[in-house]
């Protein structure tokens, strides 16, 4: 490099070395957008990496001539109006890139303020400076020591993987090495300077002092020591910058999988060439904080693998998702039990073969032998959650003690972020489990009606809320339809919702009228505490009478879509006060319906959005509920989709939970109902058996079903005649997907199933019913009681 040495005093960087300049590096893709932006580019052009990557390059670098590069390299000078630092006079080199990658243009730039003329004199005025220094190109073979130059060229591309930089470097060498033309006849090759500001001159001075003759050996030794300290300072600063960048790159979300991927991508290839991350299975499964220290039986789950080798080389051998234990006397076991990083400067063949023996049917020894390895623990609160296995290429410098310290600090920061993500994932799982356990599994088909439901958690308030819906099977082929909303959000609201929902189910089974049920629920809420406030709408559908009986406690009104005209209308109900207010009356309203009508119940989160009048939301609900749909599920999806459009135009969007319950009221035709009134006389039992047999035969039920029904009806009518003490006994059969039978009498005392011994002892009839019926029960009515059973029927 004689010509380079000749120019040593002509031009240099701050360090005083020829052609050694702080460089800004940018890579531009085929769409003209920045895909790589170095820290030097940030300093020169004053734009952060986050703002630059993905932005149009011509808006960030006012060096228009650079973008004209087609099949050959171009260079020039430009004035930057508002540079990040320096004089505003910029030298630039541009290389067109070819190949399969997205990179299409490489731009290098340097601030002329970093140049100094012969003897340390400042550069002359702008016009004279243009005559003395200009950017250019030369084959690297034009200079002595070309191999050294070619080897240092990748330094121009910091933070790039070997695959990316190798392709770009090969094209730079082919198109011409960047040089500085001095006075149009001296050419100095440009090499990047990533030195430490304000200390480089001192380092060069110390280097020269260290090279003095033996007569100055003591001064040389002192200079060497000071140089070592200076270099250590530079290395430490570089590591700190790396750790700061990694800290900024990880933890962008609380998603555990995304966090793990961010940690892996942050260290490859800048710190290591291969990074495998393992976590304890309890952490991956979201089961909470691991109990106790790990041991040789602890299962570790491989959750991420990042590398810069050729694609598939590692994935086929050590796939993500595999679980395995690590035996004692291995570096991994030592790391996870001690909680300290383990450094293996070079994996020997013996160690590599021992590690490879853990992987059945796969030989990983060619991938790890003779590589440098660092195993770092991922800890939180002194508990090891996992560890990372870091490997470097054989040609790369081995991990050293400073790398071990850096790796430990990296792992500490990553462990904290992972623990935050783990806790968030665990809490989210707990919330989902709680919410799912409290929401009912609504049967899509009830007697005389089909139902469909949807539940959407609040977008910003987590998955736990106080909204609920329910369908409750009642005697007489009726169905109770419930929707409610506890005020507030979070675990307290969910727990309160669970209590109120259980209370509604219990009181519904007592056949309470809707208004009386809400009155009792309001009393219960006041006894539970002052903070128990909720809205609730309770409706009972009778498919035989074709009517709805409803009561409202401060809830938004339901929508009824009439089958006759296809229009949706809000039902006008007395609003009432929310549950928990106290001393407020509720009123039951009866609404006639027709087969095919649809009832839509929902919570206010669906129609009430900040910045939008609730009337607009209710109007949109009526309109969307009336849309034709192929199925009930499609109808629910249509409502959710149409109301989401209203939400998207509002400020802040939807934040509340949504519960939606839709019921298609099919009704039960009179041809599927048979009823008789019998005298309370023993002889009427025979009449009941005959009537039941005749009707079930007319309905074409199988012989076995007829025999069973006849027996069960006989037992219930006998009990009513013997124990009711009234004058009349009612009998009704209802045919739906199952056969339902009801026997009513004038006695309010409910029957009790007894554990009796003899076949002729009291209680035998109910035991027969309990044994043969699919379901049975009893409830009080205004005039006495009803005992019923349901008998499963063959399909068809």
C-alpha cells in the first residue's frame, strides 16, 4: 500500500490515517425505500433508524446523483441543507446491486468536515476544496495489500448478516473500491472508521510511543499499558452501545412468542451466528412461575432458533417445538443449575460428540464441533426460566471473558422482558379461563327455538368482563333467555357476573314470573354489597302459546325481527332501574310472536360507542338484525360486522365487552301437542294410559318408546291421584326432538325421590321415572305443581 502511505499526510479522518473515514451506509430496495440504515447515516443525515427503514430514500438523503446508478458505480459531492452533524458538504459513492436479494442500491457517504489537509491545516474554501478532494473508484488490486483491503471491506456494512454482506461486497470489489482523489492525481482507498470519538488521536499517539526504540522501553511499556486501557475503553463502549440497541429492539409487545423472536434476532449476526432459545415447559404453557430449581429431569422446550447459515441447515436437525431434558455434566446443565453463563472457547470433538449423543436419530456434531459456544441463563427473580445457546462460526473470533459479561447482561435484560411477557401471558390465560368458565355452553336447539351467541372481549380492557348471556330450559317446553351486564370490568366484575348468573338460573327453575325474578335478584345484589350494579333483561318464551313474557332492569331494549315483513323493531318495555339500586318496581310485559320471528338480545357494548349517539347504534342493530342470512351463526356475524363499521368511525373504537344472543322462535304446532283433563280418581289412570298409547301410535313413535312413555305417565298420574287431594289432574304431551310429558295437580307439595327398599314401598314410582326418563323434575305453579319428564326419541 505504498500509494496509501504516500498520502498519509495528505488527507485522513479524525484519526489522521489516510482514507479512514466515518461512513454513513444505506441500502435501498427495488421500490426505492431504505432497508438498511447505519448509525453513521443517522449521525450524518439526522434521521433515526426507526424512521428511516421503509421510508423513500430520496426524502432522506438529498444526494440525487446517487439514485442514477444503473449498471455502474457513480460518486459525487452534495450539500446537505440540515445535516445531522458536520459542515453540510457530503461525499458519496453509489453501487447498483444485482442478484436475488431485495437490495438494489448501496450508498456510502462521508462528511467533508472529517477530512484534514496536509500538515493538519483546515481545508480551504469550498471551491478550492472541490479541486483537491473528490470521491472516486479504483480496483482494489490497484493498491498493494489488496487482500487486506478486500478483507476489511465487509466492515463498511455493520450489523449485516454474512449472506447479505457477502453478495454486496463482491459487487463492490467488481465495480470499484471507494477512493479519495487528492488533487486529481493521488488516490487513497477509503476504509471505515468506527473508532471512539475524542480518544482516537490519543490512541495513535500512544501507538507511536509504543513503537519507539529499546532506549525508551520504559516509556514504551507505559504507552502500551495506556493503549491497552484505551482499547478496552473503546471495546466497553461498543458493548454498551450494542446492549442499548438490543434493549431497544426487544420488548415491543407482551406476546411471549414475539418477545422470544425479538431476542433471537437482536443477537444474530452481530454478537453470534447461531442462537437457540430454550424455556421451561411451565413457562411456555403459561402455568405460572416455575417451582423449584431445574434438574436433570426438567423438560426444556426449544422455542426459537436463529442463524445465518444456509436455510434449513439447522431447522431440519434441531426443529423449533421440540422438548428435551439436559443431563448433568453438560454446559447446559451447569448453566441452568448455577444461573451463570458458561463459556466454551472451542467445542472439542469429544465434547461435541457427547452433546450430539443427546439427539436421537440426528447427528449435530458437524454443526457444533470446533465452534465457540456461550450458554447464558434467562433469569427472573433468581429463577432460571430458560437459557440461550450461542455459537460462532469457526472462522469468527472465539467468545472471550468480555463476551461472557456482555452475554450475561444481555440475558439479564432479555430475562426481565421474557418474565413480563410470561406474567402477562399467564394472567391472560387465567382471565380467559375465568371468562370461559362463566359463559354458558348454550345449546343451539331448545324446544321450539334455535339459538346462536357471540361474546367479544373489550379491545383495551382485557378478556375479563361482566357481560353474560344464558338460555335456561323450563318446564312446559319453555325457554328462558337472559342477557346481563355488570357495571365495570376486570376480575371483580367477572366474579360478580358469575354470582348473578347462578342466582338467575336458580330462580328461573322456581318458575318465578320475570318481574318477580328481577325483584329477587335486586334484593340479592343489595345483600351482597353496595358495589353490585348490573343491568339485566329476562324473557320467557312459550312456543306453544307463541308469546314472550319479559321484564327489564335498566338494559337496552331487545330487537324483534318479524318473519311476516322481515323488519326489525325495538320492543318498548318499561326500562326499570339496574339491579342493585333497590326499591324500584319491575313490570312483566307479554309480547305475542309468530313462528319464524327472531329475538335479538345484546349488551350495550355492541351499540354504544363514544362519540356516536346510542340511537344510531340501536338503529343500526335493527337494520343489521333484519338482514337475510343462511343460518343463525351467519346472522350473528352480520350483526357484528355491520356494527363494527359504526365502531370504526368512532373516536377510540369499541372498548366495552359485547354479549349477543339471538333466538329464532319456531313455535310448536298444535298437531304436536295433546292435552287431557282427568278426574282425580284411580280409574283415570287406565284412561291416561289408553290416551297416551293412542296418541303416540298416531305420531308413529317406535313401539319401545310408546311402552316406556305409557309406563311413566301411569306412575305420575297415580302419584297425583293418590297424594294431590284435588279434583282435577292435567296431562299434556309435547312432541319436539324429544317427548315431553307434564302432569299437573292442585297440591303445592313437591314430590321427593326417596331411597326405599321394597318394590311396593312408597316412592317406587319416582324411582322408575328417574331410571327410565332422560330428565325429570317438578315445580310449583300458581294453582299447584307440575311434575314432568322428558324422554329421548330416535332421530327422525
